[in-house]
C-alpha cells in the first residue's frame, strides 16, 4: 500500500510540475533576459501624418495681432465663452488647407518636419514664430485576451505595445504572448505583423512602437479556446484535484 501511495504522490507532483512549467513558459515576458543585461534601443519611433489624421496647429509670436490670421477658431470669446480652435483634417490627397498659405502636403511628414515647413513658409509674415503641433486622433485599439479590450487615446507622440497592453489591463492568463498580431493601416493598405513578447528581441520589432490607429490583437491559447464560459478553467482544475484527492483517500482506506 505504501508503494502504491508513494507512486500516486510522485505522479501528482510530476503533474503539478508539468503544469507549472507550461504556465510559466506561456505567461512570462522577456524570458531570455539575463541579469544586469543592457540592451541599447536602436528602434526609433517617429510619428508620421497619415490621411484622415486630425492635426492641431497653433501659431504664436511676439506680435499676437500678426499671428492671429494663422489660427482658426470656431465661435468667439464674447459672453464668457471661449472660442474653440479648429483642427485640420488631412484629406485624401494628404493635404491640409492652412490659412493665408493655402494647401500644404503634410502626409508622411513628422511633427518636426511640418514645424520646419511652416516656419519657412511663415517667415515672410512673422518673426520667430512659435508653432505647436499635436496629433489629435492618436489612438490604439487592443482586442482579444486582455482585461479591458477597447480603444485608448495616446497622450504624446509615442507609445510602445507594452504600454498599450498596460492601458488594457495586460494580457489575461488565457492569452498567447509569443504571437501578438498588430494590424497597421498605411492609407488604405493593411499591414499585418507579429511580435513575441516573451523575447527580449521584441524591442527590435517594427511594431514595438505603435502608430496612430494601430490594432493589437491577442489570440487565445489552447485553454482559452476550450473554455466556453468564464471560470470554466477553474472548475476543471478543481475537478481534477478533487479526483486526485478522492483516489488518494480510496487508496488509504483500502490499505
């Protein structure tokens, strides 16, 4: 009897070990990173304007009256109300219609490149203009096996895939971490790329830094596919443990 019970315990421990190793392999990020390892990030991210982008541009100078014609506002400041600044929509030709200057091709330009272009074009009207530019529609969508799927606004001009997943509450235990899909739109052309979050080399991926309107999809693992309702995995685990415990009790009582 002792031998049978000993064999049962060994099988039980081996089963737990197998499940533990598999779980770690599936859920841990940066698995191949060493201790005190330094990696230089050579993967640079520069935001480029795309068709249908909504761009905020505000021009100021030492002479407010001279710079006023280059800013568009909706409404007025009378009666305690503040006029609302009008943003620029990049049309299907990649152009915006800027006051006084006229049509400007900004598709494919970075904010710094657009700033330099405007500074050059405004030089005949303004002295040392200050130009503030902001992309208003920078959002990323995170779908699939994450805690809070949805579309999230981005403050600033840069976001990594890890930060986007953080906004969505991270990947659940039922999500695949080594085959994340990123869908990117280049003016009507969809580009699909995958990234492995379990490897330190993820930072070298072209989709490590996301661009505006990127879609991140986390597919379910085998456990997630098998589940038909929330909590089923836990129920299965409890059932297995109950079966093992019952078998142990039967072995003991028969001794």
